C-alpha cells in the first residue's frame, strides 16, 4: 500500500498488532479520531472502545481498554493496558464483569478513606465492561 501507515498496538505484555493500514480510527476521550497517511503529529488519551483499521484484507477491529495513542511519521502507536480482537470477546464474561462493577458501586461507603478512589475504579471497570459488550454486540455475537 503506497498510502499506508504503520499501526502498532502495544500492551505491557506484548505487541498485539503490527500492521500496514490505509486508515486507523481510535476511540479518543474526546471522540473517535481518524488517521490517514500524512497526519499531523498527535498524542491523545484513549477511551475504552473499538480500534478500527483498514488493511489489504479489509476492515479489522479490536477492543482497547484505554491508554494513549501517538501519531508521528506515518506510525500510529496505541499503548493500552489491554486489547483483544472483538471476535475473542466473551459476551457472558463481559456481562458478569459489568454486574460485579455495579455491585461495587451499589456497596460504596462514602466515609471510607479510599471511597473516592474506589468509586473511580469501579466506574472505569463498569465502562470497560459495557464497551466490551457493545463491541461484541456490534459484531453480531
């Protein structure tokens, strides 16, 4: 692809994706952001959601659990805590994760020193679980 950019999806454990793409779309915290060859340098915080790219084999997607994205010199680097192909998402497990997060939110004790921190963590866990469910459902699973 002469109009290609390089996509790298990196977690603390390994490089999940190293691909050439004509287009990349990532879930920034301010909304979806699309990248084509020649894009201006950019660093953006990622939200949990679907990372999409177009390659020679068609459109590919994966779930990313937040992190950040850097675009520079026709390379898109996505650094995330966790990522998985949408086809690998276990919808039942995602629903169970969402329910556990809801239970933690219902059981919060405001007078506890860690309450605010725990509340933020529980909200983030719920958001990730709901976004995983959304990603899996949009693929018809």
